[in-house]
C-alpha cells in the first residue's frame, strides 16, 4: 500500500499516515515475538539467545540495504534491459522493494506459526479448574487462583534498588539508541557532504557496519555470559566513543589520509561494539523483571528504544540546523554514548547467575 500511495497517488499526507500505521503495527508484534526467546531459554543462556536474535537482525539489515540492488537485478533480467539503459526507470522498481520486504515478513510469520511452540503458563490453572466437580467449585478455584496470583505479583514487586536499576537502564538504552539510530539514519548524508561519497559508496560503508555487527553477535553473547552483561555493555560503549573520537580528532587536525582510514575503523569496530551492547541489554532488563514478567519488561525495553528512534531525527535535526554540517554527527553520537555510560554505571542488578555457581548449588543439593 505504501508505494502505491507514494508513487501512484503522489500523496505525502496519506504516505505519512500509512508509514505511521506500519510502524505502530510493527511495535505491536515485535515485542511479543522477541519475548518468545526468554520464554524458551534458561536465564543463563539469554545473552546467547539474544545474540542469535541480533545476528538474524543483522542479516535482515543487510538484506534491507541490498533490497534495491536485488530487485533491480531481478527486474532488469525479467525485462531484458540493463540498469544503465535509457529504458530503465528506478521508480518502476520501488513497489517491488516493498513487496520483497512483505514476503520476508510473511515467511517469518509462517515460521513462527508452524515451528515455534509457545509454552502456556495457564495450563496448570486450567487443569486445576477442570478438576472442579461443578460450576460452584470452578468459580471458587478461579477466585482462589486470582487471589494467589495477586499475592504473588505483590511479592514480586521490584525493591527500590531494582527499580532504580531499571529506570537508569532504560535511560541508558534511550541515549544508546539515540546515538546508534543517528548513525543509521544520517550516515549517508554525512558521507555525501564530508567524505564526498556517492549513495552506492555510502551504502557499502553502512553495510560494513551491519556486517561487523552480525559477525560480533555470537561472541558478544558469550562474552556477556563470561565476564558479565554490564561490563560487556560498558566495554562496547567505551570502544564506540574511542573509535568515533579518534576519527573526529584526525579530521579536525586535517590528517586526511589517517581520517580516511579511521572512518572505516570507526564503522567496523563501532559495528562490533554496537552488538556487544545490544545483545546484552535486553537480557539485563529481563533479568531485573524476572521470568514471570518477560512480556512486560520486553515492552519497557522497546518503549525506550522506539522512543529514541522517534526522538533522534528531531534532536539531531536541531543539532544539524544550528551547526550547519553533518560532521556534528560525530559530536552528537559520542555525547549520547557518554550519557548512556553514566546511566548504566548506576545499574546494579540484571546479571545472570554464572553457570559455575548453578552447578555448584546442584552438587551441594545432590550431596
């Protein structure tokens, strides 16, 4: 629908309306889908589980970056023309790019529908109610179950320390995604103005960032389990800041040869650092909330990250307007990452129990 409204009817208002509706629907299904991972994964393996999610996300990002190229190649092959010939009009391929995205999402939906078996926490309650001899007993059992659930939820409320950790973790996520989304949104414009790159060259550079992220996903999960999620997140943020600062300093000093190389270093190292952070943030938030509140805390996580995605274009747009240059992107992002570091330093909860301790407790119980 989006390309039809945009290309055929040339209506900006309706295009924006359908884009907003699309993003809203995306937010409705994304959190529950991601919440399936901790439902199916033990606490100590959530970092690795989230690493797999982000690895697939990286592959999806790469597919999105090359969707136009893929569709153009297929379209030209089907029409028997070259992409450089006068008969080719790139606007004719736009609807098919959206069609490719829709097809991928439908395939993903079918995989979840037929291959993912969601555990149902209500089975025990249903079994208890089925044992009741009559309707009165069923109502009584349901009433007792609700009362027990209410007492359990009351007992599971976060203590002040956990609540403080949750608030600062969500604030850290907000600033983190303000920085990373600014890169993904505005880097092509930065590359055109500062690096004098074409759109195709900027896409290749962005792909390097996405590829580094995908390759670092599984090591990031392993590292989060080995040394702790918080340390891994902070390490990734420090690396991000150093990589961006190194490029910015060399550019300001006019060392063009070195800055030209460091922009690639910043993208590749920054992409890996981004995955070190992203893989471990969701499990940390879920660990604060507990296993019975996975859906709720996944919602908190995506509220913080989606809020950053909404705020970043506005905030950085104002920064760009006052500075007059896209070089300000390399001021804006490190500042956002530093604010994220300061928030996450306050977080004191959310680490998984190391497997060694779990094994030790099991051995003691067996003895």
